[in-house]
C-alpha cells in the first residue's frame, strides 16, 4: 500500500507559518491555547479519510474539531494534527420521515433553525454555537430532554471514518455494538462525518422564565421544586441555579447578592403552561418573576452571548441521587464565597420524563436514573485568574461529591485517567467500551478525543 499523503487534499491545510494559522487554531475555550503542527480543514469525507490515514502513518496526535466547543479543549492539540470539520456544515431535513441529516461541522443553531421552520425540533443543548457532533457524541442534554430525551435518544445512525481510514455506518441494525458505544463515548472510535437525527413536532412559541429568591431560602425552594416535579408534565424543563444577582436584570439593591433561581422552559401550549406553572409562581413570593411566551429559537439562543468565544472556562459536574434539602444547602454554600473577577455558578437540571423511559443499559451514556445533573461552572478573562477559578470548581465539586451517584455527563469531563473514566461509565460499561476500542481503534489513534484506553 502506498504511503498516505495529503497531495489530493481538497480543503485547506494550515501550517504554523501561514498567515491564517493563529485564527485557525483558536477554539471556544481560551484556556485551550494550543499550537498544532497542521490544521486540516476538510472539504468532504475524502479529506477526512486522507487526514486520518496520514495521521496514523506519521504517528501524529489527532484532535478532531467539529464546533470547537469542547470544555476540555479536545478540538486542538500541541504538535499534532487537527482534523477540522468546520467547513462540513451541510444539513438537510426529510419532512416526511422527520429526519435530519447533519454533517460533522454543523452547529446547534442551524439544526434548531431548519427544524423549527417545519414545526419540528431535536432535543439539543442550550448554546447555539455548540457543534452538533461533540454535543451528540457525549449525550446531548438540553431544554427538551424531559419531553424527547437526550440527543442520543434521537440519534438514528452515524457515518464515521475509523482509525484505519474505513468508512463505517452504525445504527441499531448495522454495527450495533459500535452504535451502542457511540452514544455516550463516541469520540473514542472515529471521526463522525454525519448524523441522522429524529425530529419531533414542537410549537414555535414556548413559555420561558425564572423566579428568584434570596440564597437563604434554598430549603424552601427545594421543597417547592420537589413538589412541582412530582406533578410536572414532560413539557417542563426545570433547573435550579445558584449564583450572584446581576445588574440588570436585578434592581441595584439586589445586585451582587447570592440568589437561587428556578428556571423553567415549558414547551407545551401557552394554556397548559399557564396552568402547569401556577404552583411555582404563586407559592413563595419571589424577588422576580420573568415568565412569558417567547419563540423557541429565541430561548435557544439566549445564552449565546454569555457563552461567547474567547472566555476562559472550567467546570466540574456529576449527577445527584436526590434533590434533598442537604444537597441544596451544599449547592447554595458554594456561591457564598466565589473568587473575584469572573462568573461562578451552580446549576441543577432535573431528569425524569423521557430520560428515564430509556434503559440505562441501552447505550454507553450512564446517569439517566439520577434525580438531576449538577454543573459547577466558572468563566473569566485573563490567565492570571485561572488558578482561583479552577480551584473553586474543584473545591465545590468535592463538597457535593457525597450527594452524587454513578455517572458523569461526558461533555463536562476534563480528566481522562482510567479511574475518572471508570467513574463515568461504571465498571461493566467501561470494560465493554475497552473491548470496542480494541476492535475499532487498536492503536489508539484517537487518544486525545478519547477517554477509553485499548
């Protein structure tokens, strides 16, 4: 077999001495300031095959970039090759089948926009400039998760390039073992060039908003949310957020104080939302109440500016076994003393509904039987603030560890040592994933984007 080359590469090859290099190497998280030896901006599947084969022969470290939004910065590397899919952003929808065909460089905002034009939606994340690929392969949590499940629960198939350059198709009917692993551990097994995603009927107008309380009312809030969730329809996505009141939207006399907020996106009819949200809105006399009808697309894009490219970002996460008073108090305690100069917060996203109607054994993703996801997020600007904000996230996670259960949302994970990864999947799933890795990537070509060792 002839040596692999990039002579026929149809896209763009960017090297360190090229004028575009510094712009091309940037990813969303400014902490991931890496200098790859080569950035291969692929124009199509043949380019991906050529780049994978070249990397394998040259024994290069491989980073795969879809939307470039990895929290851990896995979309770039030092001294290796970045297989950049950002020019492969094709997206088509079959309205009769309610299926979207999405290329590996597409963004969530594209999928949301095209699906909503037909009165449809796929449950995806909450930041529009996130890549479909990375979000999906790690699970895909978001505002429609209680109604339609995670993104992986709506994944019908993937096309990928394996470590040896082979084209593979994986679905429930073809390479089913690989498809099991792709849903929750997907970056381990190849470069996904396209996805087939199920779409669901979804009204274009939803009800969204939040109620806020002083932080010392956390136990009352916990009881209110528990009672609400015991009767809430799957249309209601519920989160509890702990942070510092900003000015605006809070008035000056409240700005700067720790608060706890209950946020709900109700994706059913406006009449149903008014009825279903009444127990929350009338129960405790909040500091603020912002519930109002909004377009689904507007709600999906409301975090885009706050999560803009160029900030430095670090987080820890897990799944809480129960939404207990003690867990809520521990979450509240973490925002009483946060480092200055950035934004730190704790978020809880309720599970239940469609999430629990899928067996935890159905795919690699682990944690759907938990009460909720917990994320401890810190964002700031300037390297001088790195250590205090990273230390806050670690300290806060340590304080909440005793309330967590098995699993971790893969897209939160920044550690990839064996012990950390076993904790994500549990021993049985981890061993199954190791066997898959040995089958599809024996030489560990995708070791950077992966968390399973062959």
